[in-house]
């Protein structure tokens, strides 16, 4: 083979090999990779059951013509409720402090100021008064918590008759 | 070797070269020091759910979806990879993986909008498989006409025109009779300039 032919052959083979390498090089073009993390989250809650054991007995609490006053920690006329949930779980309690009682077969109203005490055992005398807004406490080891519902109402100008109303309490796990 | 053979080889070299050259694609991203930034508007939050309540979904149109802004040189392509955990775990504890009382299956969906604005009606869906997805697109889609000349790479005193694309992450969880508490999982988004 002459030098000219050798040089041409060498050039051709070099070009062939170079074209193959260029193909491989073109496949590798990615730069550095920043990243970011996104959190996916949810909060699972289980139900809390609320059972009315006894309603407030306003007529039993009346001792005069001016006012009815039921202290939840001592008065036998206090209503009783029980909450059932997860044993030992922490919970937040809120209740509507002031609600209207409406006379049955009429439209006259009385304003009732609720007062509530609570205890992990069914013992009214050792129960403690609860703040009406975002009180925190826990269920007992069997998943129970007891409430005594009392309060006061001014009846000095009340028209005689039956009065009814609601008591609203909200309990949620923390 | 005769000259005839050499010319034959030259012929093969010239025309054979085209068989080794791929469809023309120039990765401009490797010719400049480009950067991409993220701005996370919010995480993906399913809120409070009652145990045992079954399927809970967050759609693309829901405000609870995660929205992430990706910003950079508007004319360059990015390759975006998304990978999500297959389940949410109680308190994020990895030892609860697969525990039917302490894990919640999660199915991810995702979309992106690259017309310059955070508008879900502009969104294109990712093809998600096994909670993973990948897509390649311009940060800001060219609206019409052929591609312009190659963009000037960033250098001292010059920053290429910037733009933003928006990534939307949403999906569903299936809540069995699991323990009450906080459940979390993780999604990773990786972006590469091409």
C-alpha cells in the first residue's frame, strides 16, 4: 500500500470511529438535578359518642321566684352526660354558655347561663368546673368522661309554663 | 488497497455517517450554567378524616392540591421526575409500612401548566405509573412559529429571559380502620435542564 493510500485509509477509519463516538457523546447531555420534597398528610380521627344519662331538672331546683341556680358540682338537679372515646386520648371541649329556653305553646323565652363540670369518674362531688371555650382534658383508661350540666336562669319576669331548650357541647380529639 | 476501494470506502463513510447520526437534537442546557428554582405554594393535605371512611380524593381543581412553581430560562426544556411514597404512615414512622392499622394507601396524580401562568385549565396531565411520573417540556411553551435561534447562554452581565411552569400534585387515599393520629408521606420532584 502506498503512503497516499495508507493516509487516505487512516483518515477514513478515523472519521468512521469519530462519527460513532459523536453519536455516543450526544446522548449524554444532562446537567445537575435540584429537587424539592412535598409532604402528603392527613389527620385521622375516630368518633366520640355522647350519651345523656339525665336531663337538667329545673323544676326540682326552683327555690324562689327570682332565680334558678344549679351548681353542677353539687346539685342533684344537674344533668349528666357521658362521652365515650379512645382510652387515655386527649380531647378539647367547648360548649355554648348562653342559650334561650322557649315556652312550649308560646314564644316567650328565658336566657339560661350554662355551667359544666367534668370528671374521669362518675363522681359529681370531685368533678371540676370546665371553661366553656377549649377546655382540654383526657378520657379515662376505659375511654369514658363524665359531665354535669348546671347553670342559672332569671325567672322573676317569666310567664308560667313549660320551657325547653338545647345544650350544645363540642368534643374533639387533640 | 486500490483507489477504487478507497473511494468506495469514502462513499460508505459519507453516506453511512448519516445512519450513525441521530435525529438532530442539541442539548443547549449543557452549554451554559443554567439554574432552576422551586417555590412550593403548599403541601398536599387531605385534612381530618374519620377512620374507616374509605376513599378520599383531591382533584386537580381542588385548593388542597400541592402547587409548585418551577422557574428558569424560559426557552429551555426541562425533564421533570416525580416519585411519591405508596402510603402515608402514622407519625411518618417507616416501621409501620404495610401495617393495615397504621398505614394508608396513597395514589398520586399530577399535571403541569407551562403557558406562563398558574392556571389549571392550561394543565397537561402526567402519565403516572406506580406513583412515579416523568415529562419533558419547555418552562414556557413556545406559542407559535418555528424555534428561534439558539438562546444566548448565561454569562457575566447576562441572564436569559426567565419564566415559570407550575406543577400540580393531587390524588387519593383509601382510609381503612386505622388508628387515629397524624399520617404523612413524601413526594420528591427532580428537575433537569436538557
